[in-house]
């Protein structure tokens, strides 16, 4: 869509002004005003924004050169084109030194005039689009800052009361008789499940907030693949209690060690497994594997999570690691850690990305709609 350009023509000749009006009336992208003198033109500029001013050089009172100087001083974003006769080219060049975009010669040759106007139009359009992009970028940065502040404040304000709620629910449950536990078992089941879920959300926001500020702690060691896979398998039993999904674990590097923060890499892989379970229908399969891969002559240890789920649209892959982002329609959101298409806060994959980055590693995603997705964490291999 063409940007509307406001043009002011300043010329003391009535006929020239009418010729310009007729010329610009043939283009929808231009809106033209005219002024019979330099004084009148500068007055109009004080009350309306013009993108391009076309001014004659020789006029009584304020001439074209003074118009250029005044415009570039008070309206630097306005482009100025000078009209001049052959004998005044030196002054036209002086006008360009004062900031005029170009000059055109009288008598007017509208074939050549069109080329000059079109070039000036492209320049104005480019500047306008750049300004719009800068405004959008500033707004996005402001929103991003507000989002980070929201995460930090929410984490600070909710963490203590949430831990208190979880603790008090446990204390209350342990303080009542077996008869009361049986009587109120359904209520306590909801209380315990909900309070623990709330704590998990707040802890995730806490991790994300600290990661963004560079405060998330890491203790890098070496550990065995079997140890990690065994730990993950135990955790998956909790995820799979209500789902008919097969999860397989595969160690393809034998006794070779992995280097990194055990708890953080476990957290990241666990998030990927949980995510795979949520987006795989019952009867599907998830495979967690550790293997070696040579990438650009560098050996890597790869932790992969592959599912037979719904897949991710190609245009969405670049967005999934952004905070609070959900692939599915948010109006259909329902909260669940394991239920098919269950939603969350949309920060799990953001934390995965932060953990991976802290290990100087890389995460890759391969996905086909309707067939499944594969996440790969590429860790630099260690010498053993």
C-alpha cells in the first residue's frame, strides 16, 4: 500500500501552481497544497506537516534559497526540491549544500520532473517506514521490559506465600486423624495437587527471572548417561499415570560421560519430555536418546526427545522458545501438565533455551505436522 505524501508547491506564478496541481492530481499517493510566496509557504509549514516542498528560486520577498534554509532549520525531515532557470544553477547547487534534495530546471520537463519526484518519494517512503519500524521496535522493547518486570515482581511477591500454602496444606493433612483423611480425601487431593502445581509455576517463573538476569546457578560436573536416563525414567512414571503413551530410553554412547550441570540438564530434558507427552495422542510414543554426533568436525553429545505427536507448523518453530508463547489457540487453553494439548504458562521452553545457552550448547527442532517433533540438545563433548 502506497504511503500518502503531502506536497507543498511554492511559486509566485499562478499558472505554474495550476500546472503542478494538474500533474499531482493524476497520482493517488500525492496530496498537494500550493503557496504564492515564500512567506505564505513557511506559514503553512508551521500549521501542517509536509513531506516534500517544491519551491521556486526567484520570488519576491523570501526567495527559494531562504525557504530552503528555514525549512531545513525548523523542519529537517521535510525534503526540498528547488525550481530554477538555467542561469541560476550555481544558486541551486548552493541550495543543495544547504540541504535541498535536488533541483529541477524551468521550463518544466515533466518526464524528467517525474524521475526526480519519484526518487524523492522513495526516499520519503523509506524514511517513514524506518520511523514506523523504530517506533514498533521501541514499543516491543518496552513490552519486553514490562514482561521481565512482571516475571520478577510476580516471582518475588508469590514465592513466599505459595511455599507457605504448600507447607500448611501438608501440616494440616498430617495433623488430622485417619478417619478425617478418608472423609476429606477428595478435598485434600485437590488441595495438594493445586498447591503443588501453583508452586511449580512460581518456581518456573523464578528460574526464568534469574536466568534472564544471569543469576541462575550452575554447578558443572561430569555424570553418566545411565544415571540421567534412570532419573528421567522415574520422573516420567509420574507424567504417564493418566496417559497411554510409551516412553523409551536409549543410551547410545555407553560409558562416556556428559559434562554440565546435572540438575539443570535433567530439568531441561524433563521439560522436553513433558512437552512431548502433552502434544502426543494416547497410543503414541516418545523416545529419549543420548548419542554422539559429529557436526562441522566437532564431536557433540546429543540429548534428543522425539515424539509421534501433532507436530509444529514450520512458521511457529522460531517462536516456541519465547516466554508465554503457546502454539495452540489461547482461547482453547486448559491447564494440565500431561493431558493432551494441555497448556501451561508458556515458559518451560524458555527455561530450556536459557539452560542450553548457559552450557554453550545449542538446541535444534525438527518437526512435521501430524507426524511428530524432535528436540535435540547439542552439548560439546568432553574428553574421557
